[in-house]
């Protein structure tokens, strides 16, 4: 599984570790408790964990009229060292007053990097071995959510602002270079569409590439470029060519979800939303309302997201223990949830992983 160190935060002074838990919607309520159980099993490898239960999500919005309560934000900012977020059921239709809480948290906490390792699951027979990291800029692009609808000569017209800045592109580029430098292949692919979007994607491309010229360490990294549509095609035809990919927000969102299809299920793909002073683990899958309440959600992505979070905080050995336990359960292939072709329940898989931690 993913062993590449991220930018570790200082850990020496911590005697306790306060972790915000935001299950949010759907199966988030089933998989975040699984991640908590895995963390609790680590014992002395981490400071004594303290968990703070917090609310957010569309269900919270329907009850209270607010998707991201101010109290949740304040507790995260003032009382928590890190957090785990489950999943959100953002509707595809416009709902007056609603805005995605996870998108808002990324901006409020300045979690500018979404880091998604995608690695082949050992028990599945897949055509190609996949071992890549998609590094997604997390705060800009079309996700600034500046949209308007007007009436024109031919009816309704909708427009959206796409924001790309040198600052955001440079810092996500640096994060991507750091990750690539720490991996054996030391290869980075910059994803863009600057042949069409020459101003916005052009700035992203130029800013990321400029990172290499300002730090001699990054000369060891081989840099390639790929237009986003070609990248999707090659992702499915020859995924083994990719090591680390860095992309603007929208492209990174699409590419990382597409890459999950190559390893069998969104249920095994973890991520972290990382900034300079805070990190929040988040399984890549959604709220899965079709299976919520049946007890069959795959807890692996959530548990692995906890490992990524701990690794980012500098608790490398603890993260290894979780990853090794997950790998052991998957390798045995006896307890698999339905998304991986098995019949096991969420709790059964969780118990098997915790037993091996």
C-alpha cells in the first residue's frame, strides 16, 4: 500500500491526539467508526487519541438549514489536531441555501492538496498493476462555485468562473514534486488542457513546471505533460505509465475516481486533504445511499485514510501497522465486502483488520 511520506507535521510535543470525526451522510456513518476502531487499536504507537464527534452534511442541512455548522468549524480549528470525514450526499439539483460542506472545509482550513494513492488490490485479477498518486489542487478551479444564470436572446444562459492562481498552482506543484521525489520512479505528470484553455491551464502548467527550476532537489524528478482527455484514455489503456499525477481541481477529481475503477472499487481508495497545519482523511467513495443501512459498506478506504492521516502527522510506524493489517486481510481474500466480490459485512472486515493491527 501507499508508503510514501507526505509532509510530516511535528509530533514530539503531543501527549494526546484530538481527532475530529465527521461521518456526515450515508455510509460515512458506518465506515468512520471502523476507522476510529483501527486507530484505537494502535496503542502506544500514537499519543492517546481523543475523538470529537462533529456534524455536517446534507442530512444536517435538511434538519437545521445549515450543511456545515459554525460549531463544527470552530472545534476543528481550535481543538483538533486532525480529522476524518466520511461522505456527503450533495444533491445533483440546485437546493437553495445548500453548499457542499467538504468543499467548504477544504477552503476554510486551507487544505489545498487532495492526495489520492491508487494501488492495485492483491486479490483481484486485473490487466495491469496500478501504483500511482493523484495530487489534486483542492481550493480553486470551477470549485470556487461562482456561478450565475441569466436570460439571453435564446433563453437561459449559465456561466461559471474558473479560478487558477500562481500561488495555488505553485504550492500544489511543490507538494507533487515532494511526493514524486520520495518514490522509486521519481516521475511526475502534469495534467492540463492548455491547448484550449491557454490562460487558466497555461498558468497552472507554467507554475507547476517552474517549481522544478527553483529547487535543485527536484532535478531528480522526470516531468511529463498530458492533456486531460488523453490522460483519461491512457489511464485505462496503460495505467502503469503513471507514477504521480498533478492536476487542477476538476481534472483531479475526475481522474482519481476513474483510476479507482482500475483497482476494483472506490471502497479501497483513501485520500487526505492536506494543508500546512492541518490534515483530514477522507475515503474517496460517496455516501452510497443504495447500500446504506445494510452493513455491507467497505471500510478499507476509511481505515486507509486514517493511516494516511497519521503518516502525514509523522506517525509512520502506526500507519504501517494499519496498512499491513489491511493488506493481510485483502491478501487472504476470505473476508471481502460485496464491492470486491465477497459477502462479508462491514463489521466483519473491520474486526479482521483490527485483529491484525
